[in-house]
C-alpha cells in the first residue's frame, strides 16, 4: 500500500529517524477520571516539553488545556471511549475523524478488545475509520487488547498469561493481525512477558510498527526490563500511562526509557 505524503509526514512526527517512538497516553482521564495515577497529572504534563516524549494519546479537552506544553509533540486523538462505570470493555466511537483533524491531530486511535461480547462492533469501527484515514492521509493507531468483561470491570487474561503463555501469545498475535488486515499504521498492544513470546506477535504484525502498553503498575526495573525485551525483538516503542505517571521522578525515568528505545 502506497501512503500519501501527508501520512508519511505525520508518521515522521510520531517516529524518530530510527523508527522508534516514546508515547504517553492520558486518555485514562476520560476512562477512569483524574484519580490514582492521574490525581496530580497537571504538574507532570507541564514537564512534557522538556522530556524525550514523541507523542501523546488523549482526547480533545486535554489537548485544549495543555496545547502549549504539547506543541512540539505529535498529537494522537482517541476516537473511541468508555468509562469504568458501565460496560468498560465496549469501546464506542464518540469523536469523528474530521473533528480530530480540525483540532490538530497527527494521528487517530481506535480501541478494540478482542474476545469482548462487543468485539464485532469494535472491529467494524476499526475498519470504517481505517477507510476514512486512508482517504485523508491520517495515520491510524489500533489499540488491540485481548480483554473481556468481568465483575471487576475487565479481565485481561493475566492468569492465562502466567499459566499458559503460549496460548496467551497466540491470542495477542491474532488481535494484532486483525489490525494489520484492516489497515492500521501503528498497533498498540500488551507485552506478552518474554522476548521469545513477543517475537511471535511482531512476526504476526508484518511490517506494521508495534508499540507496547505499560499495563498494570510494576516496579521501575520490571518496566524497563519489559521495554528492553520488546525492543530487542523488534518493537517500535512504548505507550506507557500508569507506569509513567506513578514514577516519583518522571524526568529520570523518561531518560532511562529513551536510552533503551534508542539504543536497545
């Protein structure tokens, strides 16, 4: 598929010359509210212009509020939403591609939870937005998780990941392949736990750049080890939220992350 010059230019803003990116999501402000890891998000966001962050994922209200601190970063608008209070795994499109472009988006994102009861509807949204993005030269990031509802809002297959990692890897690889087949330009997904397992996810994704999410909060050493493992087998970077904002010193953590992303 031949990309438009507009898409190439926008992707070059998201990815460095070596094809890597350091992305921070702050879309949890809508999903979970300004609490827990985002209870004091303002003071850390104001540091963004001094950090080696390449792109930020969020919703329009956030970009309106902090556009000055984010003017040198790529903006990725999440077009799909849900909240923790009701059917959390069912992501619905609530923003238009045209509105995202009007407000300065360099790319847009669509979230799909594979194995959710509403999987088909989310896949349909991904395909529809992908067609629009192709016609307008806008990069599309597909957020592809294996996740289904549970009594505690969602089940991310953490037990399967521990007890039958091979099957978990196969599910994540399949989820990413869905995004490839529907024309995604970037895929955000979960790290599968080991470089050997994640290598299969990279292979399933062909030439589409894969970035890993941070997932549940882990120690700094484990977070850095996960990044290193993913990068070592071909990941194109990270999109860390909780595992970024919970660090006491985000400046020091960002430098460590950037060193791994850039140097392996």
